[in-house]
C-alpha cells in the first residue's frame, strides 16, 4: 500500500529548504498585497487577510499531496485529468462571469478557477503517459499525437473563456516537458515550422482586446490612456523605485492607484517601487534559487515519473516568473499571468502550494525508493 503508509524517513528527510523558500516568498506576497490595498484615503483592505486564508488552505493541500506517495497520485492521473476537463466544460456552459471572462465555478462563498488546476493536472497526466510509454530513443512527432490531444483540448477550452495567458502557460510547460523527455530533431523543426505557419490563423481567433495588447507592446505610447496605460504605469512605478526604493507604503504609483491590477498581474511593479532595484534583485534571486532547487530534485529523483513531475512543476513556476516579470518590465506583451506565490488569487496560490507538496513528495522519497 503506497497511499499513506507511515515511514519516519519521510519526515526525517523533509525538504526544509524548499519549504522555507516558498514560505518566504508567500510572506513577501502578503506584505506586498497589504501595500496594494492600503491608500492615503482608506487603509481598510481585507485582501491580504483573504490571501492568508488561501495560503492556509493551500498548506492543507500541500500536506495531502506531500503525504500521498506520488506513485499513487500517478495511478489516478487520468481520473484527475478527466475531472479537470469536465470542470472546464462546466465553466464553458455554466461558469461565473466577471470582467467579460467566464472562468470561474461559483460555490456561493467562493469562486474557483479550474484553469489554474489544469496547469498542474496536465503535468501529472503527461508524467503518467511518458512513464507508461518509456522510450530509449527520442520521440518522433507521430508518437506524440496522444500527448498533443491531451494538451490541445484543455488549451482550447481555456482560450474560449477567454484566458490567453493561462492557455499559453499550459502549452509552454507541456512543450518544455516534451523537450525535456527527448524529441527527434527533425520532429522539433517540423513542429516549430507548423506553429509559425499557424500564427496568422491564430491571430484571427484572438479577441479584439488581445490583439490590442499585442500591438500595444510594440508601441505603448501610441495609446497611453488606453491599451498602453498598464505597461506605461508599470514601468513608471518600477523606474521610480530607483536603487533602494521609496519605502513600504510610500510608492506613489501604488498608493495613488495609478497602477492597475496592482494586486495581481502587476504586483512586482508595486514591490519594485517600494523596495527598488535591490529588493527586486533579492526577490529574483529567491525565485532563481527555488527553480534551481526544483531542478535539483528532478535530477536526483529515483524514477522517471518523479523526474517528470519535479521538472514539470519547476517549469510551471519558472515560466510564470519569466512571463510575468517580462510583462511588467515591458519586454513581452501583457497576457495576464500572475507572479507565483506573490500575486493575489485563491485558485492560483492553492494549486501552486499543492504542486509544491508534490515536489516535496518527490524530493523526500528519493531517500526511500530504490532504482
């Protein structure tokens, strides 16, 4: 029985470094979210308390995904995937709508975003598939038809919500896993050529506001009060932070509410304005340490399944950090990706902490499993 079998080595080899890194970033996130809700006129904001509640719920899920042997989770991978797909279909038919997007399932007292769960679900499902279909040779394109369907189905459902950012992350993380496992070079070239050829067609399916965001990226000054407003205010906030920052609760762009979506997508801009280049650098180094630690866990895993799970979870965190920071710095178009563990959002923080529990699961069991 590999479900909840007690083994003292699980706790003796607990990954304190991983836990400390994640909790430290979460703590910074709570402080930062408090700052986004504070204003010179009204300092009453429950957002940071709500985030703390979500983190506590996420820690409960982390404990569950840590204790249940990841091989048992692997056995239920396709069931978890089917439930996640069903939840996306439910959202498409009956989902809660807000700000023009239909992305949530309402449970009365809370809203849950299934697309956030799908980011982790697709990692678990692909790990199961490639563990069941091991190959000593790089995979050919025709051998990846089933994984392609596994990724494209939720990708399309998420795009229809519409949620371009989450769909892109899901696809990019999945592609990273495939490249990590090994893919024939000719197949890679064919796949890249096919994607490039489909870009003009993909443009036709984008919403008008999504097209505007992409075009604004090239010249945000062309519409400073419209589509370019977010990125312009973000860069002003980051630049005004200077080397050491303006200080906690002293960021003008944040406190005067010039910076939109400051508790979610642009939370790093708030942090950089208050803590400056030094604070931003420290935060980046914490994320880099977390990513390196996750790759180390993947490298030392005792089986292919654990390796794929650890790599996939690490890739999920890494890509979201790269895209979010690139977005707020004006290096890539605004696509609506939260910064892991820092941005406000219940579904995102709960599923990410659950994924960290799974990463800890792989880490600790390398001391128990034999190759």
